[in-house]
């Protein structure tokens, strides 16, 4: 059984967006059994660093396998279920390229963009770069529901999660197809379950801290 590791607690701001949600979502979609365990948010011990060298989360254990980086974990989980990635080499390659595109062409722009974004306080210097990515993403999606040719896949879990903050901050407002795409992904019961479970996990962390 896969163990997903996350923090025992985080401040309110990131709740619902902490990257263990990607892994929970994939495991729910695939119907695979898993448990969630915690490392302390305050103080990153040597056990944590040994499994995630940057002292971040998420990471997973599965028997002898320990893996960090949400993208690597998603691809690992996807190989366990046809629901998340087709079994043929061509289909697998297509899903892989879109998952890496989400991380390395979209998130690598969107994270620094939201990090320096001050809503209502003038132009974000990374706004043009982000918009150029969304232009191309919108065109690439075309009239399809999902990015990979095979249909919904683990690449959509990564892409839709990456687009959640830009959606919330209005950066997708001129891309109705991308808005519909993210909303379609987030309407899936597996996302809802992953989201609710993450909020419940950190609420339990609040209670543990209060006692
Ligand atoms: N590239 C990593 C990023 C992981 C990451 O940013 N994790 C955040 C939580 S969502 C974290 O641990 N932040 C605390 C820190 O960086 O110290 C991945 O995709 O797994």
C-alpha cells in the first residue's frame, strides 16, 4: 500500500493547495489503497531530509520504493493504473509530455508569477510571460476535454492543479476554454474527496496543536 507523506499542519493560506493533493487525487481516481502520514511542519528532521532532500512534501513510500517530487510520484502512481495513463508506449509518451509541460512550462512561470503578484497593485512583470504560456496552452487544448489524446490522465491532474491559482486570481479570464477545462477537472469526485481529505487532515493538525 502506498503511503503519502505530507506536513502535520500548515497555515490556513495554502490549505487545499498543498501538493499532496495531487497524489491524493490520482490515488482516488485510480481506486488504489493508500494512507497519509505526516512529518512535522516545524523543524525538518534528518529522516525527512533523507527522503525529501529539500525538506519539502510530498513524498511517498511503497514497499522498498521511496520517491519525492510530485511529478515523479504522479508518474509512479499512474503506472499502476490504466485509468491514469494508457499502457501503450505512444499513449504513455503523450501523457508524460503533458505532465512535464504542466511542471516545466506552466508551473515554472506561474509559481514565480503568483509569488510576486500583488492584486490591484499594477502590472506583474511576469504577466506577459504567463499570458504567452496560456495563449499556447489554450490553442493546444483546442476542442478537446483533456490534454492527452487518450483522454483524462494524470497529466490533467498536474495541469489542472497548476492552473488553480491563476484561475482564482483571474489570470485565465481571457481564456474561457482553459477556465472550462479547470472547472471540468475540479468537478471530478476524486478531486473533491482529495480536497476535503486534505482540509480535514490540517484541521486535525489544528486540534493536535491546541491540545
Ligand atoms: N517540486 C516539488 C515542490 C514541493 C513543494 O513546493 N512543496 C511545498 C508544499 S506544496 C513545501 O513543502 N513547502 C515548504 C518548503 O518549501 O519548505 C514538488 O513538486 O514536489
